[in-house]
C-alpha cells in the first residue's frame, strides 16, 4: 500500500535538523512510503545529505515561504501565516496530495489551523488530542491531552467514541476497555460532568468498565485500553508523568554517581537499567493524533529528536493504513442514527 505523508519540515525546536534525518530513516525502512518535505527549500536542500538521489522518486521538497514560531499566537498564525510550512502541509491533506500530516510545531497553531482547513467530522463538536503512555500492562491510550480545557459530558462521550475506534484499529483489539478518569472508582465520586458522562457511556455499546484513578494511566490494577478525560486534567496528568520520569532518571544518575562503590553497582546494573529505560523511553511513544478532524494530523513533541520524530511519522503510517478517519466517521454516523431512532 503506497501512502504519502506531508512533513512540516520547519516545525519544532530544531526544525530541519531533526525532520530531515527522521524522514530519510522512515524512507529507508518503508519502500511504500512517500514524503513531502514542506518548508524553506534552500534551507532543506542545504541540510539534505548526498544520498537524496536514492529517494528522488519518493521524496519531494515543497517550498513554503513562512514558518510558525513556537510561541506564536494561534489566531495570528491562522491569519498571517497562510504560506507557512505548517499550513501548506495541512492543505496537502485537504487537497488529497497527502494522506496525513506530521508536525512538531506550535500545538495551538497546529490545532487551530488543522480545524480551520480540514473541518470537523459531522457529529463531533470538538477535536481531541490522543496519545499513548507506557504502563505495566504494555501501554494505555489517553485523551484529551490538552485541546479542550472545558468539556461537557457529551464531549467526553464523543472523545470515547473516537478513541475507541482508534484503539480498535491501531492495537487490533475488538472490544477495548474504556475507563473514565476520576478521583475514585466509586460511583459516588466525581463532579457533575464526569457523572453525566458515565451515564452516557453506561448506556452505549462501548466496553465501558467504569471510573479509573490516576494510577491507571501507568500502573492500574487492571488493564485499561483507553482512558477518557477533559483536556485540562489530561494535560496536567501528562506533564506530571513527564516530570516524575525526569526526577527518577536524575535520582538514579545521582545515586549511582556518588562514589566508586555506587558506580560499580551501577555498572553491574547497567543492562537492567538500559532495558527499563528502553521500555519507558518517551521517544518511542512520541506522536499525538488530532481526532475529530476530516483529515489525519499527527503532533510530535516540539523538542523531539530524530528517533522521536521518526516515531511520529511511523504513527501516521499506521493510522493511514488502518483507515482510522473513515472508521471514526462511520462509527459516529452509526451512533447518531441510533440516537435519532431512540
């Protein structure tokens, strides 16, 4: 299956220094992949290695005269940066020249631009950001991770529908376990929004298992395939996990580096520590999908290195092959039809 992905080559903290080598690595690994690098043509060609000729049939450079800054206002980017690498890369999805877009650029600007250009799937009120977190059970999908600070119960229900279809497609799970993030597992816990969303989920065809607490994001006592929450809570939880991971890494490095004895112990433990680090390496979980749009957009972490950005491109490949957008659209249409009958 041949697929084409447009790359916002200028987005992210390091821009082309990361996006170009990551793109070439992906081309090496997938002979069916075609990439369009969108950005300043002169800059891209200057950083392009000599082996470009090996991929001339599968790699295209498309010039864009502008770039969205990482701290730029989404409204200003939308209004004043119509020829930005971000905007042009998304336009290519809308116009059918690319099956998906990957960007490490400004999250707010990317969401605003993607929503304006691609429009929403009928029946979905708001887009949501979904990503994967490592857990003791393997991994867990979580949404929303920051697109929507204030949500209604209906929004959470829509998030669950979209996330459920993505998990079914990407993880090949027929009936994913869906949990609603709450301050406790008891039915009496939670605010009005969460309780109302729970009722909607209980009366749906989803495999809703009830409330789950924050530990279920990484280490719950039962496996949860999808955890649903609003963007405010989801983003705070995500950043808390990232901070805890950094603290653990710093603490281990400091502890093993105290003296000769601890350094020796660290050397002996190195294979185990290396294996554990690889299992929870955030670069291997990089890439968040914008669900609810009529086209596929993947957001990479702004500070991504080559491996991390490569992971985001590979996620786009998977979601294109699994036809995630079509499956979400069909499921939403089906549920809306059932509601009208009821």
